[in-house]
């Protein structure tokens, strides 16, 4: 059981990159003209451990990239001349004002609506800080829009006699004026994509044009395309890209096979979800003469078909990832490649990039080989079929699957022992009818078949990263692309620990190793309980986001010093970049320059986050759609979030989430108690706390806002 950890008056979990940047900037602000190198900074911050000292180098490089520091001498950095101006990103609120998030400031900067000066959500801006603020936090005014986050917006057409307006969805405090000749055939009430083309200084609203008509409000395709457009994600391929893909020669010649290691006679299979069409990876197994096993991890050789700088390559880079909505996949590559030539379908020869491990029966790696291959998959399994073979020991390729599962279990046990954190959560899926409407929900939990594939993909990614980033021969590591995951934010961890202390639970914050070990015990302890979702969601939120970078700081969540993404080039552009770098280095090529690659890493990381946000929006839309015929019904749920505007409740029966507005709480004046994760009554001390169970009635399901409204039912549980 995960019990309360030892209380400590100071945070001992160490610096993460975000905290380090703040501390470094503070050092410079206290002595603006000073030149400092990473050793001097380490000394000033009393940092002695090697991993954090290495992190300082990465923080200094990023602060230089972002314009806060300049390199004056080799390895020595100086603060750029500071004024009363700060650069940051706009975070809009529904009420029309905003906050500027900046690495230069400890606190977010409040900007009143009129002082945003046409800045929009996500824009990179320069802000002038007011010397005096009536608020408890810094206040300022936007003086320059450095970079627009977006110029196209999804909205609904509102027609007048001589012109029209598009009313954007989401966080916006303006409408877009559309002249009659810029309507692009759209009609009253239709959902469209409008692009801002001008915003005159004295105009309240921007001028724009309609660039795409999505269709009628409420139709499934219209709404899914609208979600993609909302996050500036494509929903169709340009015709010239489709044509270019069809011209690719997908035949595998004898000459090409001769260049590769031939695995076609080795038992090989794929395991994927039942509805998958693109198969990135396959596994093979054979016994070696010395009694050891050779496990092959074979990944689609997309780089053979997609040449750098080609039309398809440029489109793939722009997209950077496939997008997975509730009812569809929007692929990174045209279907002729993603579901055809590159997909490792059974009973046909396929070109791969592979890593083969020689292992003993205890899953210890004795040797490895990396290179281009040709394979012939004998069978395609879905996860349910593979799970049945694991459980019964019977079925096609039962020896290979059972043996690989035994090895995977040992790899998994070793990984957790070394500090990997187990964020293994139940996945909610919708049952959809032919028109895409949700008719039911079901829950998917990862089983041994899922973990079998996961372990060998993790192992491949780790060993590929080590092969380049930790060379056995003496010499400097070559430039490479890593999947990095920073240490958790100490303040978020402390806050999370304070919350779970209320349940008699806790994590040990003394060292990074103790955090991961106690986190695993905590997640195992709450599994199956009412508070499981709340605790696991908060645990994930306390962690940093994983991103791509050429500047390796390791992967905290997996507890790997080196990690990359090698295993999914059909759906992730960084994997394709990794394949190209790997081929270059295996052929004896020199290390590439890192600056351009780092910029590509930032782009692909940003696109990945957009895709995640779009997926969440599609899930939310289907939740609202599913609950539309349940208005007036009562459900039991768990408080999953608390804010200064209300209580979020996740229904136990179907995991749909809605909100009880703070305005609808009666009998007292209620306020948001951030420190204790609850909404409290000022006079009665009644408390609605995160993780508490409540009864609610569905009062509204608004598809346009993607919002479900609840009202608390009398006799509710959860009042403390």
C-alpha cells in the first residue's frame, strides 16, 4: 500500500529544465553584465550531480535560442539587454482577458481585454509591463504581435444583405467580417473555415475570406473536419501529393533485396488493433545454433519510398503525425503508402529497417545487429487473438508468441525495477453507428499482448538511441533525434502529494528514483478504486510533456538515459528522420549540424500536441453527442476537476465528463480553494473535493460548445 511519504520542509526532487531556466535567469538578473559558463552556474546553484549539470547546458542553449541570453565567448553566456518588455505566449480566457506565459517571469502576466491589442490565443507577443498594478500579479499591455499562432478560424456564417460575419468557435472575442465576394459559395448557418486577411487599426473586427466550406452544422463529417481545422490540421491531401504517391514504384527488385539482410524464412508476425490498416512493426523469432534466441524488431522502411525534399516528404513534414479522431485516422502519408507499400501486411515481401537482438532465456541481450532488411510476415494478429494464444498456449505461431511474451514479461519487470513509471490507464471507446453517432461505450484495458509489443518497441527505441548517442568506440556522439522527457515540476509534485495525503496516500519526493518507485506503488494501490482516474490523471499532469530534441536529457518517465522514436515512421515524421540519420551513420557518414534538426524537432513536437488536442476534442464531441438523449437523467459520478467557475464530474457508468457551474451551488457563497483541490462554502464549510462521489442530473448537452452541464442532486455524496 502506498502510504504517506515523509514530510519535508524543502523540496528534494531536484531541478527540472523549466525550473533550471528560471533559476539561471534569476542569477543573471542579479548581475546583468556578468559572463557565466555552466560550471559557474552549477556552483552558484549548488548543483553537483552529473545529470543536472548536463541539464544546465541544455537550458543555456534553449535560453539562447529564445533570445534571453547571448554567447559572448566560447561556453560563456551573458544576459541580453533588458527593458520593461517581456516576450511570451497569450493564453486567452472565455471572459475576453488573457495571461502572458513567459519564461522571464515567475508569475503569469495579466492583460485586460482592451490591452491585448488584437493578440489572439497562442500568439507570441511582446508585452510592456506596467510599473504599478492593482492586481496581486504583474499586469501589462501587448505592444507587438511577434508571431500569430493561427490566422484561420472555424466558425458559422451569419449573413446580412451586403456582407457576412463568421462567428469563430472557442476562445475569441471578435467576429470576422466577410465581403460578399469572399463567401466562396457558403450559405447562412454553414460551418466554414475563414482566414483573416487584414485587421485595420481602427476596426473592431478583422476582415477575412472563406477558404473552405465544411458543411451543415451537426453532420458528422462536418464536425470532425471542423475539429481538425480548429487545430490547423489537414483533413485531405492536395491532389498533386496523391498523384505523386501513385507514381512511386513500389516493386521490390532482386537488386534491392541483395543489399539487405533476408529474414523472409524466419517466422514473423504483426500484432495490431483489430481496425488498424497500417502496420508499422513486426516481430520475428528464431533459435540460434548456440541455444540463444534472435528476436527481430522490423519497422517499415518508409525512407526507401519517401525521398528527402520530395513533394510527399514536404507534406509529411508539414503534417508531422497521423491524427487519430474517434471515428477516423487522418494519415501522415497518402494511403497508397500508409496502407499499401509501407504497411507490413502478411503474405507479401516488405522492406524494413530492423534491429535484431540475440537474447538468452532471461532476456539478457548478448549481441545486436542494426540494418536494412526484407521480411515476409506469416500472420497478422489482432490483440485479442494474440491474448487468447498467450492465455491458452494454442493457435497459430503459439510457440513464437508465448516465448516472446515470456521474454517481454522479464523486460517489463526489469524496466519497472529500474525506475520506469507505469501510467497504464483504461481507455474509453465509443460504439458508432453507420453515420458516426455514438450508441454505446466500452472500456479497453491493455493486456499481455499489448505489453508484448510495447516492450520490444521500447527496447528497440532505447538501443537505437544508445547506439548513436552512447557509442562504444571512443569519440563524440553524433547528432541525433531523441524523445526526451524532463523531470517533473517540483511544485506540481508537492501539490499532488498534498492532495493524495488527504486519502492517506503519498509519494516519496526525496530523489528521482524514489519518486518513480513510490509513484508505481501508488498507481498499483488505487487501481480499480473510484479515485483511480482522478489520481492517475493528476499524476500525469504533474509530469512534464515528452518532446523531440537533438539535446538529450534522457526520458524520466521510462528511466532511460537514451531514448528515441524509431518504430512508427508511417505515422510519425521524427521516426522517418531517425531512419535517415541511422542509415547515414551506418554508412560511415559524418555527423549532421544540429541547428536545423532542432527546429524540425520543435515543429514535430508542436504538431504532435495539436494532434493530441484534436483527438481530445473529438472524444469530447462524441461524449456530448452520446449524452444528448440523456438530458434529465441522473447519474453517479466522481469529481474530476475543480476550478473557480465550477466542478467537473466524470460519470462512473460511461466516463463522460460535464460541469456543475459554481453559480448553481445553493445554500452558501462558494469559492475555489486551489490549495485543497475543492470548492468550499464560506459560511457552512461545505466542501466539494476532487475525488469525491456525487449524484448529478444532466441539464444540457451543447454540441457546439462541446459541453455537458450537470446539476447536483439532493442527497448527494461527496459533501465533506
